C-alpha cells in the first residue's frame, strides 16, 4: 500500500519535525456537532409534519380548489410549510451550521426548547386557522416569533464563524429572512384580532414568498453549494453559479416581496426576474456538479432532479399568472396557488432527498459512539446499511407524484386530484420516516463486548488544523 | 534493546499504512488510503505522526475518520505514540483517488 501524495505538497513520507501551529485549532472532538438528538428530534417532527401536511391537503382539497385563502386551506398550507419544511430545515441547520462553521451551538438546551416550541407553533397555528379559538392564531404567532429569535441567537454562534464560506453567508441571510417571515406572520396573526389593515391576497403572497424563497429557498441554495460537490465528489473549476444563486435569490426575494406587499407590479416583476436569475444559477450549479462528478448518481439525485423540475414549474406558473391580461382573475388565483404548491414541492423533495444523507450519517456517528462498528450482516458499518434504497425510491415516486398532483389539481381546479396528491404526499411521509427511523435498528449490528466499555488508549491524539494550516 | 526500537522505520510506516487501509469512509465504502486522504506518515523514534485530510472541510465524518484512524494505529502499533493530524493544505482533490478507487466509485475518470 502506498500514499498518493498531493501535487506540490512536498511530502516524502520521511521523518520530519512537526510544524508548530498546525494543530492549533485543538482537539477534533465532537465539540462542534450537537448531540444526535437535536437534529433527529427536528427531523422526526418534520416527518410527522409531512404526513400531517399531506392529510391536511387531502381533507382541505375542496377548499384549496375553491378558495386557496379559505381558513381550512391556509391551515393545510401552514402544516406543510411550518411542521414539515421549517421544522426539518431548522433541524438540518442545527447540524449543518456547527459542522461547517466548526463552532458549536450557543446552547444545546436552547436547541431543545426550539424543537418543542417550533413544533408547538407549527401545529397550534394551523389548528387555530382550522377551527379556532380565535386567540390561538395570534398566540401561536407570538410563540413562533419568540422561538425563531431564540433559534437565531443559538445559530448565531456557528454562523459567526470565519470559516464556512458561501454556505454560511447564505445561512446568515436566510436566518434573517426566517425572523422577518415569522415577524410578518405574527403581525398578520395579530391583525386578525385587531384589524389594523385588510389582509389582502397580495400581502399574503408577500409573506408566502418571503418564507418560501427567502428563508427556505436561500437556505437550500446555500447549503447545496456545500453538499452537492461533497456528495458527488465534484470539484468544479469555478463555482460562480453558486454565488450568483445565493446573491440573486436573496436580493430578488426582498424586492419581489416589497412589490407584492405594496402592490407595485413593476417592483414585483423586477424582483421576480432577479429571483429567476438566482434559481437559474442554482440549476446551473446542479448541472455543474453532476458534470464534474466522480461517482455514480444515486437516489439523492433522483430527488434533486425531481425537485429541480418543480422549481421550473413554479417559475413558469408565476410568470403566466403575473403576465398582464394573459389569464382571468379566477385562473390567476388558481395558478398562483399552484405556484406556491410547486415551490413547496421543490423544497419538500430536496429536504426528503437530503434527509437520506443527513439522517444516516447522524445515526452512524451515534452508533459508532456506542461501539457499533458493523452492520447486521457483519460487514463494516456504512451509511448504506442505515436505510433501504428501495424504500427511498418509493418515497421519491410517492412524493413526486403527490406534489405533482397537488400542483396539477390546484392549477386546474380539480379537488379530487388535489386530494389524491395529498394522500400520496402523506404516504411518502410515512415511507420516508419509517425507512429512516427504522434503518439503524434493521441495519446495524451490536457492539462487540470488547468495545462496549473500552476506554480510548491514552497514547493517541487527534488534532485538526485550521483551513489554512499546512503541515 | 526494546521491541519497538528493533523495528525498522519502514516496517512501522508499512504497518501504519496497512492499518489505515482498514479505515473505511462510511459514505463511499473505500479506505482512506485509496481515497488519497492520508498525506504523510512520519516515524520518529516511538512517535508515529500521520497527516490526513478529508474530502472537504465540514465533511460529515470529520469527527469520525480521524478518530478511527487513531484507533487502528494504536491497535496496530501498541508500543508507539500515535498522533493523527487533520490538515487542509493542500486541499484534497479527486485526482488523489487511486485508480482502483475511481473504478469502484463509478465511471468518471476525467
């Protein structure tokens, strides 16, 4: 066995005195990543949110087809966006930001409070929309605002790290969008009680796009710039498209939301065009990673390609709906509802796909920490042992078909199609959640007796250099 | 003369590399030597220093692979002190993959 040495490294394999400072960043212990229960709690709750969101769409299909702003329809949408997407993405961030920023959360206890409070918000708010009592909506709105402020404070620890590059920059922006989005939501919720201003549809759309594009969209686009090259072993000669994606989506969303909020079509169009550039750059970035990959495509990429299809559909629907005089007002309402659903499909499939990477690696780390080193078949434990690839594909088929049916049903005003789509999405939630939750139990072996209580040998040491440190 | 002092340096390096060859990347299913993640093995008396990297800073297994490397080295070289250092310069690139690793990963060699 021989070393393949990096060009220009000057490494010879011969004895050489260590350079002072190379390990100055200190031990590479599990200090940065939070305990496994933090992200896994969020993600398990998000699985329940997907199931609930699917059933919500099923139950509210008639309302969604007739009037997307009906309280029953708004309730279903909030379950999907809050209980599934926001809870899931927050969970991923509580894992991703500390690992990439190499700096821990400010407080693990605060992360636990965030899980509980966010899940409570995500279910109480839609419950208030659906059947009251009236005070429940503003109460849940205020709880949600307090929760995201807590989350933003907690995440500001790793997000203030000087390492991490574009992904962390994007997350700082998206974190700001999260607070702004929930602040909007809290004001709107209180407005239902106090009647400060009429809650017109363009104002609701401003709120929706702040959340879907600014909070969830920028988060996904930024994180993808780290995860995609890593998962595909893709080293691109240039990655300008990623920078353009994050910058354009972040800036365009603010402009578009302002135009929608104040009903100024020119401003909304301008912002939408910039958003379109950002989303296009995001797709170019995906294509670049695929082109420069060094390994086979796998189930994650099926999710990513299906997800990318939904963002194209969303952009098309938005353009058609907003084009002056092209469609009637009732059809415009349907198309805009379908556009929002397509954005949920874009983000939802992306979350599901990445969950098949994130959950196994967290489970793997937790199992290794317990001394489990082999699979149930006796092979060395791998991520692939911790979930079923067939079930992952089934989740993709169900989720993709479900979101597509919801979009199609909303655009065409077909409640039966919407209901079928909701049922398929809920089933996808069951399949994916069961697959990822049960995978470690099925796939992992038991720790050898010799490793269960083994203490680490005193003579080994692991240190990590800073990104610029050279040996 | 102690047992470890009798070992030739090359033998220790070879044993270290053989041991490191048993550390598998749990995502890719390949060992860290074939992946080109082990940059250097230095033996100075009883001290064995290993410089290794990861495919990218912030790699999900950033906390696992170096710890596993240290564990297998300690097991393989019980009379030596082992130091595993994670370094980021020069950054890892796919060109460091061994031909066999490239073949195992798929079909992209360019």
